[in-house]
C-alpha cells in the first residue's frame, strides 16, 4: 500500500515525507538517501560556501539518485548577505524540480517568480498562517507549516501545531505539509487528518545512518528527553530552538544582561559552531545547534529507507485499522 497525497502526486514521489533544509546537515548524501527511499530529499543551498560549490553538491546528488530531490534556499536579512541571485541561478541551471524557500517576504517575490518561470514547484516554509497567506498571494505552490515545536526558528508567535495545522486547513487555498515536531507514523496520520498533504522532518532525519553528522550528535538526539531544548535569541526577535547545553544557557544569561544586543552573543550563535559540533568533535556540548523536542520520540538510528518504511507502515495501520474500527453505522 502507499499513501497518495497532493504532495506525492505533484512531485512523483512514493511517500509524503520531506527532509527539509538543515544547516550543515542537508548535503547530497542525505538528500539522495531520502529520495532513494521514496521521500523528498533537500540539499541546503547556503550550507555551501559558494554558488559553484552548490552546483557541485547538486551534481553529486544527481549522481547518487535518479529520483526527484529539491534545494532549500533561505532568504534572511544580514549585514553581509550571500549572493542569493547567484545561488538561485545555479538552482535554475540545474533544473531542480522543487525549491523549498524560507525567510522574510521583502525579497521573496522575485525568487518565487523566477523559480515558477523555470517550471519548479515552490514550497515556502511559514511559522504563521498570516505569513502563509502572504506567500500564497505571491504564488507559491505549497506551504510547509512550521509550528512552535520545530527545531531552529519558530518565529515569535509561539503557536503549536495542533492549532496551526487546523487553522491552515481552514484559511489556505493551496496545500500545506506539516512541519515541526514530526517523527512518527501516528503523527503523519494525524497531520493528514488535520488537512496536511505530507510531513516535513528535520531532527528525525539527523538520527539516521546517512545523516552526515558525527555519532555523538546522533547519540545525544536518541538519549534526549522532551526537556532537552531551549529557546535563545528571544530578545533580538530571532528566536531559535536549540539543544540545551552550556553554550545555550550562556546565551540566555547574556541576553538577560544585555537584551536586544546581538553583538554580545554573535560569537556564540554563528553557524560555524554547528559545523564544528557536527563534523569535527561530535560533542553535543560544543556550541549552539538546532534540535526539537521531538527528540523524545526518537529511539534509534535507522537508515532513511527503514525510517520511511516504518513511518508509512505505522500511518497505514492507524488509518486503515484503529481509525476505521472507530466508525460505526
């Protein structure tokens, strides 16, 4: 059996499961493994230091799989922004069929137009339904609705998925996928019941064999409980949910003393710290890195194929078994 949704039919994939963009995780080997397993893998554009490095990563992914995969391009304000135009040009040149965008709307519209003109399907990640409605007006094809439970940046409105998904289904005219705090077949079944067309996961993919991070980080994810994350950068209105360690607590202490002063914490929250922990030391205490409370639901480190099979089988059992048996005439 398969679970057929608007997402699977639009992209020609077998399972309604997405591996979203993840800094210093979303490389070609993981994206290819997810796509080969029947889901949709994503190469994270801005993890690559240059547009040409992104081109090489995309070409590597093409050599590792013959299934559809996408590219994540996050547009954020910065004192020294990357050359978004050059990264976007590489994505177009390589004929990527689906683009996951994220970030602020001021610079989003021209990228949506150019990606749509090239024939790509655009999925935009939003943390609020009002943002999703704005993205819908700009012409995106699908929304990745990302609730407060998510790893990384949950926005500033703190709306959890149980309400967020139901409201998205009520207000949006375009389809959406569930994102944030997702890891299991039961959650996929619930997301579909709430109106989603699939499920986008991040932290769960980090704890797979193919994830290009060291085993110490994967072990920390498996060992973590529901209280193993915390929120930083609230005072600068760029809230990030991260693994709770000494570095995260140090950021919070500095923010309490110097609220709103990013210069006081910039050395602790820079992206390079992710890379060091993920690729060099494997020590979960080494710096700031994003993770979600969904770690409490993660008990193993399977292959991507095993993970997809388990999630889909569990969702099918619930949809065709437990839920069906509850309906009486």
